[in-house]
């Protein structure tokens, strides 16, 4: 299959259409959440909640009528979705459980404080069978053990290890507290015991690379955070995978004006590609984008395509921050036009906008201000806020 040539604008619009971030909403309600995660493979989870958790922020920008309860219900009531590792800690479809068997098996033969944790696993399973889902505060085992981030109670280390191994899953959460249950109580036996679909290492990596291309929309064959947590994927393996995927016609090679590297999309998205080549009129939307959004996994690519240089400064010392602690990119049409720092004040039910930083050259027209105002009020509703506070000058 020959390379397809795109202008920079066409490439941007392709990615945004794929993500459901331009034009009319492609995703709606509970089914829309499932449809987007099916397309994306996973959405990255992060527990910090300033104005919504990362996974919720990803969905609110794409899914019409999205509420936080929709995601909670799909995870912990209907169990169509599952907390597990894909691109770091993520939310995946429960039906994807078999594809990650090799990672669960690897955790059974290694890990920190291995012997101490193994000594209490059966007792913890017995406690759960008797009591139901438990948190680390419910089971004793208060001895401190060496753990990944810092020393931790044996109870926490054991529950997390059993979760990594697939013996336990997250049954529900209360705030940031996780309650674990036996996997057999939450996942159907045919999924729980299914063999790994791609036992060959290279075939498994091919599946994961293809999945990441679909998650972002466009990717290049070079080092990127988009490949995080694909074990054993070095440049040699990645080059061979791209060669095979092209030969098998599972991906399409693209050339984009102003970018020397080839980009790639899924062959399944050829119809979308043909749409953008026709340069259709597309309705502009104004959306706040999550800091760990799927589209931002390749931030160097975003800089090349959108001329937008985004860094999540949450781990940057405050004195060294250029913008703020929890700042969200602001998208309008097919451009990132700025950044917004907002806090959901639950006590006053007010979305407090601390600042808006506009990109150089952005003209603050009446039409743009109306779009931003509508976006902020929609975002306030998502955060269960009734009011929006904007400082002077924003």
C-alpha cells in the first residue's frame, strides 16, 4: 500500500475525528463510554482529583452526557470495565483480561518482599471469602515491608501484589481507598481461565503496538511515551513490528507536510482518512483535554502537528512551574488555543478558574469567548458545580 500524503491540517483533523473531538459528538451516554474504550484499548488512570480524575476527564471531552457515575457503574456495578495495567495503570474492557496473562504470571515469580507476601496470600483469600471485599485497613498484617514507592504495611503490599497477579481485582472504591475481591467473584470463568490469545512474544507486541496506534490515532515509529509498559519493546522489535504490520496491510503509512518522519494509522481507519482528504466542513468544539489524554501520549508528535508544547507540571517544583499544578489543554476546532487551571470547589459548588493562558497569536473574538464560556459551564456541570468563577482578565 502506497503512502498517503496529508497536509498538516488534514493530519490534525484526522486525529481529532478519530478521537471524537471535532465535529458532532461521536460518542454518547453509557454505550459511548464503552465504544470509546473499545476504540482506544485503554484510558490511563490517575487518582488525583482537582477537577475530575484523568480517566473521567478523557471521557467528558468526548462522550455526550457523560457523568462520573457512568464510569463508576461500568467499572464496579456492571463490571464491563476493569482497572488493570495497560499503559501504566489504566481502565480496560473486562473482555481484554486474557491478553494480559503474561504480565500476571510474571508477578507470581518475582516482586518485592516476595516471600513475606506469599506467606499471607492464602489467609487473605480466606478473609475475603468470609467478609467480602476488603481494603488494606480491614485485614491486619501491619508489619512494614519493603515496597516499590516506600516501605508499606504488609497488608497493602500483599493486596497490591495479588492484584498484579490477577488473584484479586478492585471491587469498588471509596474516594481513593480500594476494596479488593477475588477475581473469580467478578470475572466470568471463561474469561478468567482463557488462554493468552498471543502466546508468541512478538505477536503479543504486535497486538499491543497496533492497539496503541488506535489509541492515539496517528503515531510514528520512534521513541515515545505511547509505548510505555509494552515489556521488551526495544527499537529493534518495534522496527520489525512496523515492517510486518505494513506488509500485512494492518497500518497505513502517511507523509505529512512539515514532518520528516512517516506517520501511521490503522488500516481500519481508511474511511476516516478518505473523509479528511475531502476537506469537509467540521463543527468546531471547545473542549478541556485531560493531562494524560490518549491523544497526548506522543507529546513530541503533538508539538510537531499542533505546534503545542504541553508538559504536565504536577511533579514540577512549584517555583519552577511555567503555568500551574493541574493545568488542562484547551482545544478549539483543530487547534490547541491555550491552557486552563481550574478547581472544583465541592463546598461552594463552584468551578474556580484560576487562570487561562492563551497561545501566542490567538485572537480572543466574541465567538471564541462564547465557545470557552459554554465549555467552562459544561465542565462545571461535569464537576457537579452550579457556578463558574472567572478572575478578571480571563
